[in-house]
C-alpha cells in the first residue's frame, strides 16, 4: 500500500500484512519462528506493530509461550497496553489471520515494503551527502554505495543454524560426489594437482598470500591459476593488475594457453602457421572464459572493495576468485603514519573482502631484500615478508615461490620451481615441485608428482 497525504508522500507499507504476520504469531509456534527469524522490528511501519514484534521476540528468546493470553499479560507487565491498544489491538491481530499457512508470503510483503522505505531513506541521505562539499568525493561515493548495498542485503534475517541430521547428510552426499568424480578438494582448484591435494583448493572467505622475489614467476603462477579457474571450472576470475596492463596480461595468457613463445608474439616472422592456429584457438577459449581484468595503475582499499561489490552483485553468491597483483602497489584509503601501518590496513582489507564476498582472494607480495643478503640457502621464510607482520597474521595461507636457477651463477637450464606452503591455517605445510616454462609464462605439474609436507 502506498499513500499520499497533502503535498507530502508517505513511504510504502502494508498494515494488513503486518497485522496478519503478528496474528499468526499468536496462533502458531511455527509461524512465530518464521516471523522472528525472517523480520526485524524496523521492518514494521506501524509503531504499535513494531512494539508488539519486539515483545513477541523477547518472549520467544526467553522461552515464554506466545499466545493471546500470555501476550496480554506481557503487555501489561511492560506497560505497553496504552501504547498498543490492549485487548482491541490483540483482537484486530487475530481477525487479520485467515490461515497461518500464508505467513511466509506475508513476511515477504512486510520485508519488501521495508526495503522500499530503506531505499527512500538512503536516497535522502545520498542527497545530503551530495551537498557536503567538505567531504572527499571518494569517501562520499563509498558511503553511498555501502548504504545502498546494505539495504539490498538487509531483506530480513536468515538463520544459519541447521541440525546435525541435515548437515551430516549433505556432507555425505558431497563426499560421495567427490569420490565418484575422483575429486578431493573442498575449495576452488588451482589446476596444480599436488598443490590441490595438500591445500584442498582455495577456500571461500580465505586470504592467500603468494610471495617471491622479483622475476621468480609469481605473476605467471597467479595468472595460470586464474586461467584454470575460469576455463576449466567456469568460475569468474577477477584480476586487479597494478603493475601490468590488461593487454600484457592477455599476452601472457595467450602464450600460456597456446604454448607459443612469448617473444615470438612480437616477431611476426618467427610465428609459423601452426602457431597462429594455436593462438587463434587460445584466443577463442580465453574470450569465452569468465576472466575480468582491472588494470588501474592506482588502487586503494576503498576502490578495491567498491569494485568487488559491484562485480559480485552480478555473480552467483560465493562463486569467484580475486587476484591482486600486487599488495605493495596498493594504497590504504586511510592516512597512515608509516608504510607498515598502511600495509597492515591493506592486508586486513583483503581479508575482509574475502569474508564479505565469500570468495578466495589471492594477493601477490614482494619479499624483502634480506633474502639476497642471507648466506647459504635463499629459500624464503615467513620473516622475509615485506613491510608488515600483519600480512602473515591475516593470511590463511602463505605461499612462497622459489626457483634455485634464479640464483645460479651460470645460465642454468633447471626449470624446477618450488611452491612452498609456509603457513596453512587449516592444513599441512610443505612444498610441491612444479616445472616453469618461462618462454610460455606457464607452470605445470612436475613429472612424478607428490609433495613433501609436515603438519
């Protein structure tokens, strides 16, 4: 119901649906459960209905039976009879119910009207923000966007509580499907079999840090993962590239997918017809894949969250992968006293994005130069993470990429690369050997496979 009064406009509401919902609560316990779990007090437009719902919710939480008699007693006890109308009010609620079978439908009506009112309120707030010239434009846009998306997400409460019978059955069904298909992953697979066996894939809501010294191949590894996720699993991969342009990323993908030497892409005389055919097939496959690239040269935490919010609003919930290349090139939306505090803020923001959008976030990171100064083995350690210990703290998994040939005094032909899991919040640590084809910007599983791990 939407009404006008004089020159003003009254926000949308439906009093009949509100009364029906509350009346159903007085008649049936199951209806009460649905209403309490599906609505909030602010979803009710009428102040009397709002007060009644708050009281019913309080009774529900305390285990007090909710019926017409007990509700009348609670109204008296809380001095709410005058505010609500007492017995005539209760009678009106009961008269509004024809059957409790329709309670979920009426809950939906009340919630929808509440969302409409929320949008009207947010619209007014955004208008005021537009006139606030003393505020930074980026800050205003972030506040406005947050408010709109908050309304979109606030369509009632949902319960995440399920009994053991339900979750055990779902778990067994999932195990059976994975056994039948030969899969052992619980997360998003990376395409590297031994690494997936050790990690279980990239988990939704988790932050993965891939760290290495320059030229170790960390961008290539991350792009390989994004390609596999999009091409083989049909999962959207969103790549934020602060160092390379979108065209450069695409060239690496084409080379990796077609196995055409990266240098040959710029030398037309070097490319044979067979290679052109491979490039054409790779281009068709990549063009059809759900790969998205943002190559902004400057990116702060506010920009990142805002762009992820818009992107994932159009995707299936909890389905996707975010790649950030790389962390140290980002800026914090807030001013920090030093770079260490700024990187800490960036790290927390990346973890927050993973949790908010329920997707894995793979963030690349540089290692400090101390690795080069160290005598003996140059294999990276957690203490080598650059700028901040918060990176290690926030990460669910820290992955190092290491190639011994990188430090060889001679032109080594050794293409072995080690993927070292130095921290794993929910599993073992260890290392996996891969083969790095630098000319294709491509990593592949090592022949023989397996991983060396420890708990």
